C-alpha cells in the first residue's frame, strides 16, 4: 500500500512538473517572439520594397487599398498566420511589413517561395508551368471550385501616366482576367466570347445567362463570372429521379 501511494505521488509530481515546464517554455518562446519579432523569422526572406508611384489620382496599385491587413501565407514550406500582408496587383507581388521595435520596413516576398496566401477572406494560390501566355508571378484567386469547373481570377492593374507641371501623376485601373479549368485543361478567359470558345457545347446556356445578367457583367465582372460558372455547374448535375 505504501509503495502504491509512493508511485502515485511520484506520477502526480512528474505530471505537474512536466506541465509547469511546458507552460514555462511557452512563456519563454512568447517572450522571445515579442523581443525578436516575426521579421527575424524565415518569412522576411526577400527584398525591401519601395513604392515609386505614390503620386496618384486617388487610385492605387494594391488589392483593396493601401493598408496592410492580417492574413496567412505558405512561404518556403512554412505556414504563417496573422501576418501583415499587402498584394501589389501592378507587379503581382506580395508584400509584408515589419512590426519590430527597432526598425520599420516593407519586404517584397520571393514569388517562387509562395504557394498560397489569404487576405480579406479570399484565398489565392500560385498556378505555374501551364504553358500559357500568362504575365506576372502566377497568383490567382480561387473564385469557384466545383466538380466540373474551377474558376480562378487573375487580379491585375495597369498604370497610366499623366504629365503635370509638378511632375507625373499615376492612375491605376483594374485589368482582371480569368482562368477556367475543365477536364484538367486550362483556358484563359478575357471575354464572354472566350468563354463560349472554351465551352462550345454550353454556348446557348452562356448566351441566355449573359442576356439576363448583362448589367451585372458591366458593373461587376468578377461576380458575374462566379455566378455564371456556378450556374453552368448546376446545369451539369444529373436530374433527380
């Protein structure tokens, strides 16, 4: 009986010691992260970024504004969450920002190290080696992932220069296009005509949908394309008996 009590006491002491040690280690790591900062991790493996086109007419080169937002990223085989990110649509680069106490800088991440990222509750993946004439670094938003169709949006912006007496003013405008995957093959979609060409057997369905949602197509092409592909996917499902 005494032996049993002794063994039990030892086990309880050992468990409490391990728990205390784990808590202590976690506090040490948290304190270390606060001192060192995320900028000293593998995420900050890139080059310093400077925006040379700040004198704009109120437009911007980034995805949804100038500000950094919290997001996630898979970078060089590591996953990082709650990271400050900004997506440059003009040069198709992802930028992060130092929060360190000793320095403040912007880092352009290495495109080949990025496999996916998420900002504004939107998921982006890197699609490369498709043997298609695609500009940029291959970052696409996963807009719709169905069984038959997969639609990706290539967010992009073009720049226009306007000479002024005081210098040059820049204007950025949206220049998106789409990537449609059907039966393992990809097609670049820049217009309704391209979509009909990619899906000739669905031409009538596409024409009818476009006729009904022409205003949406002009006002918000991204929403139109997602709605259309979702509609086509629904028509592809076998009828219930």
